[in-house]
C-alpha cells in the first residue's frame, strides 16, 4: 500500500492511502497533535465522513490497529512494515531459547538489535515490557527493528 505524504504549511502533515476497495483515507496530523481522518468514496472529491481525534485518542486507536490489544489468530506470525522498520508478532514455541528466561537474560537487543515492545500470554498483556519480564512458551512477542534485525531475532531464538 502506497502512502502519500504532503506537508501542510502552518498546519502539519497529511497522509493518504487508497484501500483495496478504492476508497481514499486521508489523515491530517495537526502540529497541536489533533488528528482528522477523512474517508472518500471512489471517484468523489467530498469526504463521505470525517472523524476528529485528540492526540491521545489517535494513539490508542493506532495501538488497536497494529494489534497491541488483540491479535487475530490467523497465523502464528504477523508483520507490519513501515519504511525502515518492521514490527512482527511471533509465537514463542517450547523449544525456543526465549522460553523460561527474562528479556535481559536473553540479551535480545544486544544480540540482535531488535526490541520487544509488547508481550501477550493467556493471562497477561504487557506493553513495553521491562528487562526483568519473563517470557514463557506460548507467549506472543511483538518485536520491532530493521528487517535484518528481525531476521536475526527469529534465527537466534528459533522462531521460524
């Protein structure tokens, strides 16, 4: 999906995408943090709907959209690619060296350059886990980094 960026002098930035259904979504991010989302039907120049969000509302909605609150069980892994960064959701198998150790004990960042930004288990949801957070078999880790760092993470910790 191609994202078009346009600077709006004195206002902020506008980002637009065309969906698979042909609709255009435009997001205007004001310098104040306020966001506006415009939805255009195919071939229309006037928006079908407009949503205004505060900075906090937009961040929470963004977290929902990237799967920090719920990740569909479509695959054991999911991927989001943004320019130079990749975010992947990876299920930790019993045989993984990650299982049974903390993030610090695994030396995740030192050995791979990738960062674990969230961890989900059957009874827990941890956003921005600390170095002393234990990882258990069956957990899903959300990892961010450059594609090469993510590949190194998956290889080192047997997450293929």
